[in-house]
């Protein structure tokens, strides 16, 4: 059994990752590839419980390192219980957020020490990393407007604009530093154009072709 590929979609709040994750999975399935769509924080029963601790409550609820450790614990469970078994069965896994969100939100955004976050990543994931990470990039004001429109108001969406600007810059910096794993897609155009851009990247980097 050939191991599946692991793709993550990343970006600021309101960039459209959730919809694009679903569309990418549908396109892969139409090309004959069995997929698993998942998300972080969450993606396994235990990690979904941890998610609740992270996305609700007052903005100042956690110290940034505590918060990163909660995300890392959730991710470890998600990887062990959901992602690894699916990849081993040959499925392609598409995750709406993964480890880059922790480095960028807790590190660039909230100020946790980046070297500590890299150590936390090494501890929780060893050398497990996505085969491809697509960063959906959108201006902060537009992302927050879209996120507000879906009535969410999660703890993170309530953080200030400066925080969200640092998050945006953090994702772009990581993508610039490793063009092999990352690709950046402009998430401002309509849903179809963004989907098309994502499919082009996936087909160029991974062993799949999409018809039509
Ligand atoms: P979602 O709104 O995309 O479902 O994600 C919930 C929030 O969690 C989102 O605002 C980003 C944040 N987050 C982190 O701060 N660190 C992480 O490691 C992950 C996976 C998400």
C-alpha cells in the first residue's frame, strides 16, 4: 500500500481554508484518490475537547507558551489517532491548519519564543511534516470582515489587528523561507479562482492530475 500525501491549508482567520479544504478533497476524490478531511485544533475526539479550551473564553485566558503546549498536545493526538493511520491506509489527508498555525499564532502573533516552539514541534511531531502547505493570503481587514460575517467571534478573531498583521507576516515569512514545502495563494478572488489556483499547485507538486 502506497502511503498517502499530507497537505495542509494555512492562513489568517477568514481566508477561506475550511471551504477550500472541502473543495480540494472533492477534487481529489473525483480524480480517484480517497481522502480524509480534517482540521486543527481538533481532528480527533481528544483534540476536539482541547479545541474548546482554546477557541472560547477571554482573550487573555492563556499564557502564550501554555497555549502552544495545548495546541501541541492536541496535534500529537490528532497525528497519532487520525492522520498517521489514514496516511498508512493510503488516504490523502487534507488538514485545515496544522503546525504552522502554532508557530505563527503563538510565536509571531503572541510572542512565544520561536526556538522553544521549534523544540515543542520536534517533541510532538518528530520529523513528521506536511508534504505540501498552501498558505491562503488575505489582507487582515478583509479576512476579519469575512470571519465576522459568519458570526464566529472565536477567541482568536477577537484579538487585535496588530496580532493579525503579525500572523499574516509570519505565514508569508515561513513560506518565503521554504519554497519547497510551501506555496502562497492570493485568497482575495472568488472561491472558484482560489480553488483553481490550489489545484494547479497540488498537481504541480504531488502525484495527481485533475481533469477539466
Ligand atoms: P479555525 O478558526 O481555523 O478553526 O481555528 C481556530 C483558531 O485556532 C484560529 O484562529 C487559529 C488558532 N490556532 C492557533 O492559534 N494555534 C494553532 O496551533 C492552531 C492549529 C490554531
